[in-house]
C-alpha cells in the first residue's frame, strides 16, 4: 500500500567497516550493525586478548558474542539494492570519473578496492554481474585508490600499526609488523577522533579565555582614558583659580598626566594587538581541526592528522653583532648606528650585522617571523661552525658552504648558498615568512604566510650538521620573531 512506504537514505544502511551496503547484517549487543564477515574479521584479530569491542562506540564484550543474521534488516537492504539509483551524470570539476567509460566520462558512484577502478552506475552493475558470488570491497568513489594500497604487497591498507604509527595491509601484520600492536583503521580513527575532540575543546576554552582577557583590557583602556580626562579637567579648573605665579606648575602637571595616559594606553594597545593575533591564529587552527574531523576516509584522516613541530626561537646574545639593536624582550632586531659595546665573545659576529638563534633545528621543524623596511633582510639557516670573525664571505650568511639564505627586499627576492645567488621570479610576498626544515630529508622551504600559505622557494640537499636559524639585517630594516602557535597531535 502507498501509505506503507517510507523514505530511506542509502547511507543509513552502509557497513561502518567496509562502507558498502550491509551484507548478511548482524547486530552486536551494543546495538550497532555490521556485515557478518566484517565484524567476524575484526574480532578474529582480538581473539588473543579474549576481549571484543565495537569499532564504533568501543564497548567491550567477553566472552565473544554469538552472531545471528538480522532478517528484517537483511530484507530492507535487499530491497534497497534492487532500487535504481539516480541517472548517471557527466563528471564535473572535482568529481571522480568512471575508469571504464570511453569517450564521454560519467561520474563514478563507487570504487572497487580489489579491481582498483572507479565505476559509474551502469558499469557498477556490470562489475557486480561479472563478479557475482565473489565479494569485492566497494567504497565511495575516490580518486585516491593508489594511496589506499600497500606499495610493498599491493594489498588494501585496512589496519593500523600503533607500534610504528602507520597504515598497513594484512600481509604486513604477519611479516614486517609481526607481534606489533595492530587495530583496524576504523578503531584507530575512533581513538584519534577522541584525541582531536579533546584538543579542539582546549582550543575553544583558550579562545574564550583570550576573549575575556581582551574585554578586560578594553575596559582598562577606557578607564585610563576617563581617569586621564578627569584629571586634566580638574587641574584646569583648580589652576585657573590660582595666581599667575603657579601657571608653570599647572602646565607641568597636565604634561605629566598626558604622558601617563600615553604610556598606559600604548602598553594596553600593544597587548590588545598581540591578543587579537593569537585569537585569530587559534581560530584558524580550530577551523583546520574541525575540517579534519569531518574527513570520511579513514586512511586520509590518519595520514593528515599528524602535524609538524613548530619551533619557538630565542636569540643567542653571544652571537649578536655590536650594531644590532634588540627590543621587545629580544624578539625584534634592527640596525642602529650606535656601537652597543657588547662583551667580547668568540661566537660574536664582529663585522657582519648578523645574529644566530640559540636553538638548533632537528627533525621536522617550522617557525615564522615578520620583516619590514626597504633595504631588506636575509633569513638563514647555518651550521654552528660558520666563521664569526672578519668580513670575508666565510662569515656572511649564504656566501659559503656553511649556510643557506633567503634575501628579501621591497623590490626583489633571491636565494643564496655558497656564493651562488638565484633570483626568484616572485611578485608580492607577505611580510610574514614561514620556514620549514626536514633535516633528515634535506629539505629547506620558505613560505609567504597570510590568510593562506604559498611556497616561495624550496631546496633539496644533504645537511651534515645541526642547523641554527639566523638573520642578517640591512640598514633601516627589521625582523620580528613570532611566537610558537602550532600544536603537535
């Protein structure tokens, strides 16, 4: 009867493990449903511990529950399989194309992890008729099929090795990863999702606290302004009633009040600017985590969820040249014409206006800074063994085999190593620059950072010693080190 029909969504009847329509569906004690063969394979991996869990909610069972086919659910799924899906449509920009179509390409609706092909609706039906009786692993249409296959064994990446923190195939579990801590990709996704939720919660709490601090500072600024204005008005009213002999004292008091107002407001506004920048950075990181949490593909989720260490830099005061001026807690570097009379030290650059950071770069590291001025700056990484005394090229960042340097100015950009300078064909670059180093891989990259990141230049080489970030500053230019903002997951 017409009134007995109900509207169903096909996605509600997909197995969470194989992402295909439920086949021989069974329900486990917690209420979640799976293909019988899928949950059986998952629990077979947990036989050694004799404790069995739901890949979705992680509820555990012991002893192993008996599995029985849910006949009512099986009938619904069978009817759904017989229902024709919407007509094929041409593949548009961003759509996955059918690998079998010739000439006019249709949009793929499913991908086979056994055949390594994607199929439109028509060719999917042919595929199912060709392999009737053989269970092929079908998933949502994806252009990432090769990334989901083990490069060594050419098998599907369907489990996760917690020991080595990587996705592997079933053959890997009995060869290279034998006796390792192995779980299904779905189970690891669930665990990782919990960690990211906690991290996102921390970000949101920090945003709320920073917004509260921001409001308090705004109120403090207004209070300072009101107090200063009140003091000025009171002083005017009082001193106009006094004799001319004290006019000089009146003016001096007004000047003092104005100076106090300017100092207080300037200090608060500087703090306001830093807090607003930090809140923007936190919101951007929070948005990235939110986007990552909605990734449907388990393998892509696990591969994207690991980030690079960001590096917090501090300047090595024993290396700073005598004509460099440091400010804002030694985080801003400018050139002055005054000899600052720094103490003699064997690590100090005595001729070039350069300085090195205290921290060395190891592993995969990332840091950011801002520069300003017409004459420009040189952003460098260097071995600690670089020469410090004299004005020869052996001491100058980028003009020896000990250092690599990106030269930034208002009119041009170039990269220098071992006295070989390469002009970079870039137009506008943000004043905010990001530097990425993968020491073991020999990778050095520079990025222009604004609302998005764009690559300026990258170098592939071999690093034989630890690297230290450094800066060369030209006249009337400056460099500002930025605080650490990335979090390692």
